[in-house]
C-alpha cells in the first residue's frame, strides 16, 4: 500500500473541469464533481473506496452539476465555503441560468473555512480560503500537493469578471495562501494540466 495520497483526475463536462478522487487505504474524498456523474461513480466503484466527503472548491455550475447524483450514490456530505453556499440553490448565483440549464440542488451539509482540517486515512487536508474568482473559493493542501479550484492554473489564474469576482482579491489570496508554499508543491487546478508552485512563482504572467 502506498504511503502517499492517491490522486485520480477525471476531466468532466463541457468546460473540461477537473474532478478529483483523492484516496488512501479505502477512504476518499471527491473534489468538484462538475458533471458526468456516471464516470465518477464508475471510478469510485472500480477503486472500491468509501467517499467521506464531497468537497467543492467553489460553487460555479461547472464544478457542482454532478453533486446530486454523487451524494445519492455515496451518502457523503457536501461541503462548501459559506460565502459560496447560495450557489448550490440559486441558478443565477452558480451561473447556470445563463446557459439555460437552470441547475440547483440541495443546500450544503456543512461549511468549510480557512484552517479547517479534513482527514483521509492518516492524512490531513487543510482548507485555504482563496477568494477572488468567487467570494468563497477555497484550495485544499495536503501531502505536498494543493488543489486550487479556479484560483490558480498553469501559467494563468481564475477569471474575475463574473459577479462578485475581484482580481485584486484573487492575486492577494494567491500570494498569501499559495505562493508561500514550497516550490515543489504540486498544483492540481480546476481546469488544465497540473503544475507546481515554483513554476507558477517564476513564470505565471499574472503573478510577475
């Protein structure tokens, strides 16, 4: 059995969102089940893991569309930052009204905040509040890796032209929460390929 967390990524939906199954010794969390619930469920079945939590880095539609089906299959609670909680129940807030799908689902089962700890097996996942793309955007830090949602991408950052977005807030969050991490910290973003903190500190045009 591996002594590190196992990260498996599925690129889901029209917006090619990265949904992550993170697991160790039969325990798991799902991060951002954005669409294609059947594929996510098959991955859970194939790995024979117990999903303890469904964690949302933020509440935009491309990160939450498969939440109802994944919650029904796993029985796991849905966790989100309080400032993004309305996005689960309001199609305007999650932007789905604008693509005519008008998606909404049940309210979150719990809220996660800066500094909270989520446990998988022997590992601890720390919540980092990284607002700017949305007010309640979070990142998740554990075992030499960080899941950044739509805050930080390879050589880019999240959009801030949506309602309640703020470029200044996002840059500040990235600088104070993410760029302070060791260079070799692996970055698993909400879209696109993985990277690392050192590469983004030195070459990301939005941060230099």
